[in-house]
């Protein structure tokens, strides 16, 4: 690793783990994986998915289960664990961090489903991995006796090859237009969908974010949950999982499932640049890079963006859970602010990486170095709709101006 080493924040908010030892230990486990993940990043890019040995390490470390209920053997850590652990892992390999954060977060979401769906998954294996694609227009479901019939083709199902289940979002069609649009999430076993090998991307290459296709699969009603049931407060799973963690508004906090990946990737990029500037001289005039004022300013600017992003991400998650513990459900203005800040903080990370890439000159072009991967991964992360500031900012502005929210998942 670099001379500056891993920068992590293992200080948890107040909660069930009052002394923070369990929390700090889990973040430390995530950080301990980063050096090896960095060394193996080129292999995960070649495989275009999570390597088997890495999947095994994430299972053995307990990291996949950080926000899974304790009643089934999970750690049930505060929501901010997704930020801090993805940050630590992302300092080694953003693709692994992205896959980890996606799959870990689905244990948190499953805890909000009907207990029968939880039993169907965790009763077979509490270690079962669940992929997802929350692109609602990609699917069409129609209501039938006992459940729904689902069909569609969904892109970007990260980690799908190593998962036994999938959460797929769909619009529920109705014969009566007066019923309006209903958004639901459907939990399907691997036997009910087909994986299409489509993931060949410039960034986040190792995430295996392939397409999945479903052709008229029956999904029993308890294996589904309405988006309106995940908007904050009591959920179908509250009876068995009463922790406030499982009353958070899912899609309001959606950006923070993955934003820690951008944070870790940017921090690693900064650490590498500082290490380079300390030890190398300019190719043309042999001046020490670290003695140049321009180098010093670039370091300060990038570090400021990354530190600001970390503060925004962590404070949002801490405040959201504190509100949930008080039984407070955020209003639409607060929810659009969460989405705005989630997008803005990741944009700051992307700006930091782009700044450092430009400052590195031709050295950053070599495929043998980490910088080109960090640059590609930063922009791949930023391309996710959750981090599109135009979309998040427009909706925030609409609500601030007294107009209705255009985001139907909030």
C-alpha cells in the first residue's frame, strides 16, 4: 500500500454497540482486506466478477452480514457500517467494494419483507447472497390469485453470478388506470431467472453487473414488498426485526448503500498521488514534485473534497438512524435532501479523482498503474442514477419550491 496508508473512520454513532468495539473490529476487518484486494484488482477486472477467493473472504469475515438481523446470526450494525466498510474495501478495489455493498445491503432490505420471505432465504442459509436490479420500468407484473406473475429484463444486477436470490423491481400493471402506478420489489430464487452475460464495461469491471431475464414467473405475495411499505417506519418485517435500523426509508437512503465505494476509491487515489509526489521528480527538470506549489494545492483541493464527502455521507446516515430511533419519519423535503447530498458527495469524490488524474500527467495513462483504474471506476460509480446530481438536484429544487416530488420511490 501507499505511504499514507488506509484512512478509515471506525467511530460509530451511539447505538446498541455502545462501546463501539464490535463496530471498530468489523471496519478493521474490511481494512485488512484492502492490500490484498489492491494486488488482485487486475484479476477481478479480467474475470469481470467477484473472484471466488474474495467472496469466501467476505463470508468468513462476516462482512456480508453487517446489517443482517442478529436473530439469524448477523451483526445488525448501524446503517453507517455500509459507508465505512465500503470505504475501507474501496481503498483496495472499488469493484469488490461495490459488489460487497450491494449484496450486504440486501440483507438489510430482506429484514423488512414478510417473515415468510425471510424464512425462505435465511432458513436455507443465513449466508445466502441476494442480487438486485431496482429499475422499475424494466419489469411488468400482474396480480393473480396468491401473488403476481412477473416478466422483464433487468440490467446492472451486480454480483448476480454468486447470488442465489434476486430482488427485482417492477411496475404492477392494472386493468383499471384509476388504480394508479404501483411499484413493488419481487424476491426470486435463481431458478426463476436467467443470467445474461452482458457486463463488459470500462469501469467497475469486476462487479459482474450482468442482465437478468424473467419470463412469466409466479411470485407469491409474501415474497414481494411494496415500495410504499419501505418509505420509513413500520414494515412487514417489523414484528420480527424491531430495530430502528429496519425502519429507515430505503430509497431515500439508497445512494448511501454505494457512496462509500466512491469515497474509498478517491482516498486511495489521493494516497497514491501523495506517495508519488513525496518520492519522485519531474521528468523534464528534475524538480521534486512535492516542492511544487501546484502539487501542494492539488493535494489540498482533492483532500478537501474527499473529507467533505465523507462528512456528508456519515452525518446523513447517523442523523437518519437517530431520527428512526425517535420514531420520526422524514418528510419529503428531508428525503429529497438525502438524495441530493448522496449525489453531491459522490460527485465530490469524482472531482477529486479527476483532478489528481489530470495532475499526474502521462504517468497516469499506464495500464500497469492503479490510477487509470481508479479514474475509470470513479466515473463508472458516478454514472449510477443515484449519483446524477441533475436528477437529484432538480427534484430537491421542485420540492423546495412547493412542487410535487417526481421520484415515485420516496
